[in-house]
C-alpha cells in the first residue's frame, strides 16, 4: 500500500477528484513539458457532467492560464469515469483522476514511488501485528518511520479548517444559495442542556464547519476525499477540545483511521464517480470509527469490527449531488456519518465482547467494490439522477 501521505492531502475544495487532482494534473503537465501553449483540455464523464458545480473548469483555467486554454466537455464515458485529456502544442496526455486527489496517466506506469506497506489487506496487517506483538499505531510507525510529524501537521490543518468554518456566516457560493449553518448549530450545542444532544450537536457542527469550508473552496484535508472531509476532523476536534484527549493520541488515531482508508483505497475505491458515496462517506465513516475505537483503547479486532460496521451500513450509498455542487447531500451526510462512526465503535465494543464478527473488514471492502460497480452511472457523481434528478435548480 502507498504511504499515508498519499491518503491525507491538503488543498482547496470542493472536490478531491474534480479540483485537487485536476490542479495537480495541470501542475504536473506544466512541470513535465514546460510552457507548451495553447492547451486544449477535454473533460470526460463525471468531470464533464459535474465539472462546473465542482469548479473543475475554474481550476484548469487558473492553473494552465485563462488566455492559453480552451475547455471542452464531453459526456462520452472513457475507460475511467474521471478522465481529462490535455493536448498542447507539442504534447498530449490523458489522465485519470482516481479519488482523494490522486491520479494516473493512461499508458504509463504509476508516478507514485512510495509503496511503503508490503501488507495490502487488514487480514495481513492484523496477522503482522499478532506475530510481532504490536498495536496498529506501532505497525504504522514500523512501516513509515517519522510519519508522526506529517500526521501532526495534518491534524493541525484539520483543526484550522473546523475553526475557520465554525465562525463564518453567509451564503455558500453557487446557484443553490445555501446558507452556512455550522455557527448556528454550534451555538445551539452550547445552549443545550441534555449531554447526549449537546455532544451530537457539537460533532455535527464541527462536521458542517469543515464541509462548508470545502463547499466554498477553502483549505481542507482529504479524509479520504474532500467531499467527505468533515467526518474524521469533527470527531478528532471533539476529542481534543471537548474531551481533552492529547494531540499525541489523536495523531495516532489519525494513523490508525488512515490504515483502514488505505486498505479500501488499495482494494476497492475512494472515488464517488467509481463507487458512489459509499466509497467516500462510507470510507470516512470507517476511518472515523477506527479512530474513535483507538482513542477508546479497543483491541485490534474490535477496531476492525467498528470500521467494518461503518462500511457495511453505508453499502449502496449513492452519489447524486444536486446541481453538481458538493453541498446537498454532501454537507449533511458528513454530519450523519460522524455520528454513525460513534455508533459503530459502540456496537463493536459491546457486540465484540459477546461474539466475533462474522464479516471481516476485507470482506466488506470487496462487497463495497462489487456494489459500487452495480450502482447506476446516474448515481455515481454525474448529477443525472437521484436527488440531483429530483431537485432542479
Ligand atoms: S454525494 Fe458523497 S460522493 Fe458524491 S460528491 Fe457528495 S460527498 Fe462526494
């Protein structure tokens, strides 16, 4: 598996596959060939169908140069749902945006040279930990010495995003004219007397804060994607500033949650265009469930149980963003998934004491992959069906 550095990336919202990866692709093209204008850029599939709402065209023009670039939108479905072709004066390349800000180049070997984990499944990782008598964080440190500093930086960025979003009011950019609500939700949480409702409202407010920052093009972290960027940070922020959990423990939780995201990325997909929202929000929920379970000091089999529950009950979740904006259902869905992650950890803790889980994490990942292929194209980040078909703007 790749480094966790390839999973957690920082960049501008609203979409890791439609803006962050596209920015990286255009920068890569410029670095590789130098200035080679004019640029003829074609966006295919999901990139074409939701490109305007996701600001894909804007990021292409900003990076390659507005005066040098012509963009075409093609609804032809290339071999990958997120395909972008760049033709310049002397060169031509086709790229696939594969989720979480990552990309590959058609006909070329992977440009990632950081395959630092020999283990590629949770079964293998659990076995390695059992054989070497280590926990999941020790395993990450063994495979990626020095990763702690990188993750500390990621944690700080996540917290900055929550704090930026929790303080803002106004309307999110775009035709939906959706008001920001994180600040009001947070005030409601502060006024609430029931401790359970207070906690849930706090976590929801933190998730909304991140997702609203994402929707407005703010700086966010892929966890594992930008559409799902509010789930894990809201949980970690809650632990740090409401429950007083140490930064060190939460950095470890980020590593442990990242392992589960990495296994999904390696064996299935974290792209909504490939596997529906189960691949984005489902994965984020699993990562958060694992992180929560780590903070709660659950043993490895129960951490995996929690992550498995989180995926199992997001199976089949479709991606149908209204108007192509990463707002409805995305923002609310981040809040829902953050709360669900706590439930998954609670279930794993208590069920795990009664009987072993009959569904392994690796099995549910394979099921997610299978289910993603069965989800209709209209419901995989094309905005052609589902909520997007129902709610016209
Ligand atoms: S519905 Fe889910 S997968 Fe689709 S854009 Fe929104 S968060 Fe991403």
